[in-house]
C-alpha cells in the first residue's frame, strides 16, 4: 500500500507520542521529558525517555529509539503499513488502498504547487500596487514582514487569478476544487478572492495550503477564507505555527484570533504566537498546541465575541490537559491595536499578569452583576459555586477563601451552597453596617485595628506599612491616611472624603465606628495584630504550595514538586511558631 508523505505526516501529527506510549508504559515527567521503564528490555531504573517537543523516544539502556510509528511497530510487532493503519484509525484518518491511491496523492502535489503559484501571483500584485502596500504601512507592517508572511493582493477582477493559473496549465476543475475559483449556478467560473489583501495559510511544514482575504473598507464579509479542500481542513491547522516552531525558543504559545494580530505580534518580537483561523477552537487545534508547547495563553479580542470565544477555548484546552491562562487586553482593543499603541514590553506585562483558568472564570462570573448589592453578591455566589464544584478539595479550599474575601460571604455559606443548601446564602442580611453577615476573619479584624491605631497616631507609620495589609480597601485607606498632613482632629473627615468607592467607604465606617482598641501598650497590640496577619498570609501560601505540588505531581514533574515540598515544610515550621 502506497501512502503519501503528507498523509504519514498527518497521522504523526494527530497521534501525540506521549499519549500513545502512555497507553502501555507508565511515564513520569521530569523537566521537559517523560521517563519510564523501557518496554524493550528489562530494567529497574528508568532509562526510557520520551520527548513531546521532538515527538521522539529513546532508551539509553538498550539504544531503541524512533517516532510514534516506530514505537507502535516495535511494541506491537507490526509492519509499517499496519502501524500506520492502527494510528490512522485512532485519529479517524482514512487510508485508501485502491489502485487510484497513488494517482490521488500525485494530484495532491499538484494542489500544493498550485497554491504556491497563486501565492506568488498575489505577492506580485501587492508589489505592483503602491496604494495597497500603503494599507500595510499604515498598520505598521514592514516590507520584511510582508515578504516573510507572503502577504499579497487579489486584483479587483473577476478572473485574473483564474486566467493566470490556466496559463500555467492548471485545470479549471482543479482550481475550483481548491477553492481559488468558484462556479455559479449558470456554470460561470470566477475568482473567489477579488479586491482584497491576501494572507497565505501555511501548514506546519511551511507549505501554502489555503488563503485568507480581508477587505480594506467596510464591505461585507470583512474576511473571506478558503473553503475545505483536499489539502486544507481549517480545524486541524493553526495560522503561524510554522513560524513559531522555526523562530521561537519559548516553551509557551500565545493564541490570538486574527491574521493581523499574529503578524503584528510576530513583527514586534513575540515569536511564539499563532492564530485560530477565524474558527472556534477545535480539539485537533488544541492537540497541536499541546504538542508544541508546555503552556498556552489565550489573547483574544476584548469585545463580547472575543470573550465568548475565550471561554469556549478555555474549556477545550483544559479538556486536553493543557495549562492555559488568559491575557486580558484592555477594553476596546485587540492584540494588534494594543501592541502598536503600547509596545511589546507592555504586552509582555499583560502576558505575565495572565489569569489562570479558574481565576478567569470566577472573574467573568461577575459580568452583569452589581456585587456591591446583596442580590448581586448572592447571584455571583451561585455562579461561582458551579465553577468550584468541579475542583479537587485543595483547589476548592483555596478558591472558596478567595471568593469569601472578595464578597464578604462566609466560607461556610459558600460551602453550604456547594452542597445544594441555598438557605445558607439566603439568610444573609447586609442591609446595615454593624449587622455581621458572617464571623469576621481574624486577619480582617487585625487590619482594621491597625488602621484605627494609625489614624489616631500617624507617628506609627514607622511601624505599620502598606505591605502589612491584604484587603485592597485597607491598602487604599492606609495610603489616604499616610498622605494626610493636617491637624489630627480633621483626619477622619479627610479620609472619609477620599474613600470614593463603596467597599472603602464601608470599611472606613466600620473602622471608625465599630473597632475598639484595648487600653494596653500600643507596641504589644501592633505585634499581636501583625502576628495574626502574618499567620493568615502563611496559611494562604501553604495552600498555594500544596496546590503547586499537586499540579506538578499530576504532570510527573517529580524534582520540581520535591523542591516545593521543602519550601512547604519550612513554612509549616514557621506557622507552628505563631
């Protein structure tokens, strides 16, 4: 059976070597590789290494090695074509065995060549039209980037590409089959792309397989893309992946929505960027991302459609076991706009501040709700618990505490709601300050007391610092107090006038009206309050470290988990002294 090279590559790309070998060999991740006991010889110490990045395995004990096909042949004692069939079946790829198979594959080669010639035609058009190149220049795109990405222009003509390709002896039916031309109901054939800028789409091997086309005015549709063809399935490719693999040394990938986002970031120096070809992210694209990165950042547009696509993408990536975070682009901008306006360093800052999956979902749960009001907080709590219920116990504990801090809803009420008891959340009453909705955490009381002391004795600023406070509202009040330099009797009204949001105003009222300071030595009080806050910070850090250890162990990163465990032991010793 003859199988074309591109079909073999597609089979290899669709079967991750780590997943295939893990079906028969227990693997643990150590650093960038996976290790296990070699299935081809007896050993007690793992010397069998699997590299996801290169899609290869190697045994340093017996010398066996190869790719995913080699492993299946060796481990299952199969011939090459038998191994191909097994892997093709796993990936739902059909292998044709008919006498026409070779001819069909030769036809595919014609299609690949046709796309290269079409790309050259579009590129020359752009070179010949200064006014079209100006469009790219105004978007900040350089000549070097135009060449690197093969950008082009489709003439405002019904048949310029069609005539060009036919003159190169390509058949009209093949041109239509590849989506470069289309045929109407009357049988008239004409160019698919007209008066549009052109983005060639490459596969991971750098071959042109399709095109995207964008208008330069307000015409509709804004984007027009190649249809599904014998060499192009948009759900199995990522725009720019060939460039990311070639030019980036990063272990992560940033996925954006559009061609221009990908190109602008790449030109600015962000080489580990790909785009999802204007479609909802698919499982095949998620597997491509997993195979080529250790971490994925979603950086979709800040508009509603972009945010909805982000949520869908998160679930797909998470279901494939990918470590995923969300880059939050400021409202009204897309990555292309942002990096041109703010520069690459600011974009890197956004990436460094990217939110993990759960944090982002919890943040989005606030959309459309006024959490300053009781009903808004209750609705928010109900949304959040549906997210938290899917977490393991340690993660659940960490995030319940975070949500409790954020909303003022007690941890016990949230836990009751997670168990299906909605009464615990309904009985809350926050209609007046002074009616506690839950037992206040000790560290919250301690922070309030420190601020009360500071407001009555500004000289204490030498002992009390902003980093001693956890709640954002308390940090803001600290900043207001320390900015005041007038008479002591006016400090209260000064702070009150500068508490310009609901949470800070509420906290300042509680501090001034309800917090009572015991009549004992101030230094003793401060030490006691500080100790309470430090203990709470330690508990938070302890839970975070436990979560990190659990995550690393799941990923097989044993050495890294042991290092975190040492930190945890030291922290627990410190907590024991409080």
